[in-house]
C-alpha cells in the first residue's frame, strides 16, 4: 500500500472513531494508532490525556504472522483513577497486513456506581415478610400473582392479550375465586383494559 492509499485508509478509520465516540459520548474515547509510524494518529473524545504523535509501542503488531483481530475487552486504570474497559481492533490493508489499531476505551466507573446504588436500593436485606394482618385478605395481590403467572406460562404480556385471551383469563380467575373480593370485577376490568360489562358478560356465561 502506497502512502496515498495508507492516508486514505486512516482518514476512513478516523471517521469510524468519531462515529463510535459520538454514539457513546461522553463515556467512550477512541484512539487510532498508525502502525506505520508507531504513533497515535487520532483521538476522538480524549479521556486519557494522550496526544497525537505519542509513541504507540505496538511493534509486535507489525509482523505478518499476527492473527489477532479483536484484542480484549480488558480493564485498565485511567489517569483520574477511574476504571476503563478497552477493546483493541487490528485493522488491515487489502493484503491482510496490519495497518492500524483502533482502541475503544469505555469509562465504566459511572455504570459501576449506578450498579452499586441500584444493588443497595434493591437489596432484600431490609425487607420483612408481608404482615399477615395487612395481607391476609389482599385480593388484589392474589389476582396480580395469578394473572402474571398465567401470562408467564403462555409467554404473554398485558399488551399482547387478545379478546379470547382476556375471556380465558377472566374464567381462570373466576375458577381461582378471584371475584369474591369487593370491587374485584372493576379491578380486573381495569387491569385487562376491558369494560366492566364485558367482565360481567363472561361471568354470566359461566352461570349459564
């Protein structure tokens, strides 16, 4: 590959670097290493405080017997102490010779902090069993439990229920004694997006 072709290829790689950095902004940095000069050729969304022209120290990737395409992901520590997850891709010319290396560096510290906060918030260690005095007659809880178990068995969700599904579900709920609770018919109608008259119609069919 001559110099003009090499420069054209690098120009395309810079555009790819910009696209990736833009998509994951502000959390991703993309560094393009030119294996011909063994220097940093381009940096999109600089997070590492590296500079264009810095030494790449990637001499091992110049040999023709290098078979790696994607190297990683692996973790490293950034200058500010934050964790970076990186993936390096070896880019080749038309003769399959290593031409450049594109390194995507994703700052995962924000995601780790968010995960820690969610784990703490959702931790079951602070929960106590449902108090019998409050939940002994919780017909809504029983309807919800049965309803979602019924849909899970059929790999359905509320927004996928057809008219026939809803009729079948009303009949199944009746068999479970769900309509013994006061206002249960209204509740089921609201949850299933049906008219109360339709629920009564299905229940009347059972009596008939």
